[in-house]
C-alpha cells in the first residue's frame, strides 16, 4: 500500500508579528496547524507540559489539539506565524524543527509579506514550502481524495465573502445538510468549516485594513457586522489582534522600512 505524504491544502493566515517584553498568551488550543518562527528575540513556550525555548534557529510546528502557552521574554520579539490545514492529521503533538529546516524557514520568511496580507502567488508558493517542511517533520498516513463539496463550498465562501453566510445557508445552496457538509469538510481539510470561514473573512478584512484608508465602521458594515464592537471581536478571535492594532502595526512597519 502506498502511504501518501502529508499535504498542506490551505494557508489560513500568514503574517509577521512583534510583541514587547512580557507579553503572555495563556494556554489555548486550536483545530489547525501552526508554524512559529522567531526572527528576533526569544519565546518560551509550554506545549502539553513540555517546555520549549524558541529562537531564530528553532522553528516549531504546533499540531491541532495541543494545549500551549507563549511568553515573549525579549525586549522586542519579532516572529512569523503561519496557520494552515493539513491532511493527514496523524501527529497530535508539538514538533521542534532544528537546523535541517533553516533553509526552508528562510524561504517562508521571504514569502510572508512585511506590509500586507499574503498574495495568491505567495500563498501557493507557501503551500509547497510548508508541505516540504511537513513531509520531513511529520510521518505520512492514509488520506482520502478531495471531495467535490469541499471545492464547491470554498468557491462559494469566496464569492459571498462580504455577506458572511451561515453554514446552514452554504449547505442549503449546495444541496447538502449542514452536518454532512461540515463532516466532509473537516475530514478532508483537517479544520472545521466554521474556522475556515473565519480565517477567509479575516484575510479579506486585512486587505481592506492595509490597502484602504476607510474607517473601521465602514469596513465593518461592508462585511455585514451590525456595529464596530462585533466586528472587532470577530477579527480578534481570528487573528489575535483588533482591527485597529493590525492596521497600526502595518503602518509602523512600513514607516520603519
């Protein structure tokens, strides 16, 4: 029997971040894979009871379901985060990446943009680089061929990105029950359909925050939010930053460069 390699099939978020000293992210889990690479500074991470010291030569892969916390100990820490879906999901743990991965990590660094959301060509290139990292780091296991419903719902989400369709309405439009569609999507993509919708909407919002000077309230209304508070809460859930923090961080970096 042929055992296929792990396959990264969706880049959910790819961005640079910077935090001041003593910033702490309390214990949490998520249902997607996460790649973290410290570019400057030091991060102390605890993952399922194991402590890691993340530096520029020690990237890390965090698998779905791993309980982890992060403390940024340097005066100023800069790092790259890539959140992605991968099939198969066979290794429920954190994977430290050593020196053999530094060349690939350098490629990731070049692809993740400094000032804006990742472009589609960069996203496709990053898919291949992250797949290469995972082929080396994560053992393969069996996986199924993609289901046509997955491609259909992804296309529909992009077409209706400004209307924030419910899962029930997406399923009805495609002729599936919500439970069937969410089950198929999670089995083939490795993340929930809800999480994917959040990530894609946040990605679209980021483009408006970076490339336009529109007021936050105007952007919120365009994406179907009743007020700026629900808009900010949604965006922070998906990215870890408020819309204002995200926009300001991009402006600061642009000025610095």
